[in-house]
């Protein structure tokens, strides 16, 4: 049996485009995900987030569900195009009102509100003006951050600038499987730098507007393990580690871009202007760690027989279930001295929907094994202060549409009924007692 610290925060996470719906209500502008998902062939089954979980109308039910489960924290994201429909023009006060009501409703139920400003839903008008590869998008983001901080910071527990900028730049601009669907390495590298710059500028804006508000960033990590002893596998794993795990953490931690990653990408760093790295590396109050799996790296010309292979436990996405990797990542992140407060801002698994059967034992096993690893890391001195399961609800899983279900609460997408799975009851018990058995 493992006992978590008394003040450990237990909660659940979601993101605006994945759950809110109400895509054209109360003055919300178009985002790149509206455009992308409405373009034939981009998303599985041509699904989109027009309705999603209809959380925009059912938010009270959803936060009551969390209260009933005894959760103490909720991580949600704010839709930029609900707040500033064209990205950098007029403020839409009804959009802000929605988040205002949500935050008050959470506090009334004893749930800490943890907001994320950007979870991939760039206003389409900014994309039309060049999107993240253009520097002005970072300026627009800093203003948006200030607008939200002015309205909500007196009641938020924390504010994260970006969620998983690696995914936003890589999937959105390098391989094009996410919105806005561009596939150009040069644009992706520029996007990555401007995302980081946006983070740094927003931290400044938030600190000006709300000096006491805990401010940070959420990054995704996965260990990159060479498949064999072959030198080619080792050097490729090192490069992938640099390009995946260090690309954003390095600049935020004041260590700059990883040289091996810069060389492997052939980036001339033309977008990095004097002072940018200082802007990006301001101290943060917390780092959000998102963890799902690891990568086993095989170079196409390696000849040595693989000794490390992907294990048999897999999720619905066919991702390897590899809890040990979270321990490895936590120790690595801690070693960079980027912050003394780490939250696990996402961790969870998609498993196929079993119809009326709400007994999701594989998800319970997944969560238990990862929480065990987190407990060990805490005992070793890694300052993990909270855990936010991904996700509260089944939701719109980006290019996979509604085909992948991450919720501890099932959503019936015909009726929009919420049905807590057994994992929700199990997690509730862990959250209430702080005990993992
Ligand atoms: O659903 C996503 C989330 O939006 C970002 N992190 C990974 C999750 C699962 O793919």
C-alpha cells in the first residue's frame, strides 16, 4: 500500500475543443480545428467538435460529477476564439463569461481551477495571417493571456500557457496530421520557436496582470530507447530525445535548444532574435508533465538484433503501456532544475468502448501502475504535487475523432449521457483516501 502526501492534488483534465461543442455560439470565432475537421478526410469518420460533449451547456453537470467523485482539481483549457474571436481584435465578453461561471462553479464545489490558455485551437484568422510560423502570433497570444488573466486570475489555482507545443508544431506544421494541416519542416521549426516565444511573452503578461498567480507550461515527454546496441540506434535515440524531450524543456529551463536536435533538423535558427531565449527562460512556478508511453527507436540501417522491443500491453491507440518510463521522465525533468513543482497534467489511456459494460479494468491497471511509479518518484525526492487524469470524459480525440475513448466517464455520443466507468469509482477512492492499494 502506498500513501500519497496529504496535500497531493487529485483531479481530472480536459480541453476546450475536445469537449465544449457550441462551436458557433455566443460570438465564438472559427478556430483552426473547426476548419480542419470540416475539411473532408482530415479526421476519422469526418468527425468534428461542433457538439463534442456539449460541455458548454452541460458544464454544471460535469463539474458536479467531479465533486461527487471527490476530486479536488480540474484542468481545463480556454478557447482563444471564444475570448477573442479573430485572435487579436475585439474581446468577446460572453466568451469570458462562460469561463467565469465555470471557475465560480468549481470553487463553490471545492475544486481548484487550473486553466491552460492554448490547447491547439488557434483562431483561424491568425492562421490566415501566417499562424505560428509568424512572429506576430506570439504577440497576439501575450495579449490574449493578459485578457484572461485580468478576468480570471483572482480565482485560478494556476495558469499554464501552452499544452504540448511539440504536438502543435510537429503534427500541425511538420507532418500535417493535425490542424492547420501543413507539412513543411521549416515552418514547423519557426512555429516551435514562436510557440516558445509566446509562452515567454505570456508569462510576462500574466505576471504583470496577476503577480501572485502560479504560472507554467505543459509539455509532453516520452523516453526514447534504442532498439539494440547498434551505434546507429543509439545515436538516433539521442537525436529523438533532443528533438522531443529537450526541444521545449531546454529553452524554458535556460539551457537553450539542444545542439544535436538543431543539427539533425538542419535549422539555421534565423527566427531566434536577440533576447528571445531570455524571454523564454523566465522562471516558471510549475511544469506540467504529460505522459502516455515511450518510443523504441530503430535506425533503418541498424543491423544488430533488437534487444528492446515494444511490450505486449497496449492501449486502443496501440501505444505501449510502459509505466516505468514515467519514472524515468520525472527524474530526467527534475535533473534539469527547471522548477520545484511538477504536476502530472495528463496521464491515461484509451481503450475500446465496451458498450454497456462500464468495467474498464485495463484502465484501472494502467492508472494504478503509473500512480505507483509516481509514488516511488516522490519518495526519491521528485517534487510531484498533483495528478490530473486524462480524461474526465470521452471526447473528440483530434484526428481520431470519437474513435478513441480516454474517459474515466463514458459519454454516449448519441444521447450525450455521462456514465461513470468503474475506473472513475476506483480513482475516486484513491483521491479521497490518498492510498494506492
Ligand atoms: O487527447 C490528447 C490531449 O489533447 C493532449 N495530450 C494527449 C491526449 C491523448 O492523445
